């Protein structure tokens, strides 16, 4: 399926959202961001979406009465906007199995480590504490596990002597901003083919 319209889910800062919207405005992605949903009412990313004239809905998960009811509400809004691809960009909640099955193989996430190393929260801190020499970021298809779905693209970022969480995160973030819209473009051009847990790029 060609994804002509995609949705973006956020919970916070929204810098990846901003980079994706900039790439779309520059003609780097044919498909359009049709809807941004924030589960956090005062997330800074909401303003980024508004300034870019991308429709935003605030759906506070605390008012939904559970994970799946919240996800059903999000799916309804996304589908009403014609969204066929869902991109998580700093969305800080696990999705329900119901939501994953509703958009099978069509939910992407970006994670600030070279998966499968350091899934979950504080990936950059985990990498520093482990003492790895190379970290980076991963765009992957979301499955029902934690940061465990098929890997679409990765970028490596060397860990430098003297790096702290802030400096490493900043260099990884630069790569995130480059990588995510590239993965969305490949997806929308139907060039990502899932074969078991391998995402083949054609
Ligand atoms: C990024 O580091 C991303 O990899 C992770 O959450 C952070 C979101 O940052 N999933 P932002 O909201 O896009 O600025």
C-alpha cells in the first residue's frame, strides 16, 4: 500500500516531528503529514505542528479510561484523517496490541540506540554506562514488544571520550533528524518489504 498520508504521535519536545515536517515542506517526502496527535496537553511539539499548519489533536490518555480505549480513540482520529502510516516521534507510551494489529506493519518508531542494544527508556545513558564505543539511532517497525520490531534504517554515532548523556544525545539527535524522514520516504515509496523480522529495502 502506498502511504499517502501519515500521522505522527508525540508526547514532548517534537524535534523529530519538526525535522519530518521540514523534509516534507522541502519536497523530500511525497506523502503528507495529515495529523499530529499529542497525548500530553502542553507538549512543546504541539506548537511546532501548529506553526507548520499540520492539524493537531490533543488526546490526553488520562481521560480515556485505559490503554486500549485511548488507542481506539487515536485510531479513529487517524483513520478519519486518511492516515495509513503512523510515525511515533517521542511518543512515550506503549501501544496496545489492538492498535498494532489495526495498523499491521505500518507503525514506525525512532529509538536513540543501535537496537537491539539498549531498548526502553534512557537509551543514551544505558549506552554510556555500558561503555560502548559506538551508539546511534534506529528506525524500526513497531511490533507488540518493546523496541523489538524489524529494523528499517540505522545510523552509527561514535561515543567520544568525555561524552555525557547530553552531548551524546545531541549528536544522536542530529542523525535522528536525518534518518527518520528518509525511512518515511522509503516506506511511502513502498520500498520497505517485510520478510519475517527483516525489513528489506528495495
Ligand atoms: C528522541 O530521542 C527519540 O529517539 C525518542 O524520543 C526522543 C524524542 O525527541 N524516541 P523529540 O520529541 O523528537 O525531540
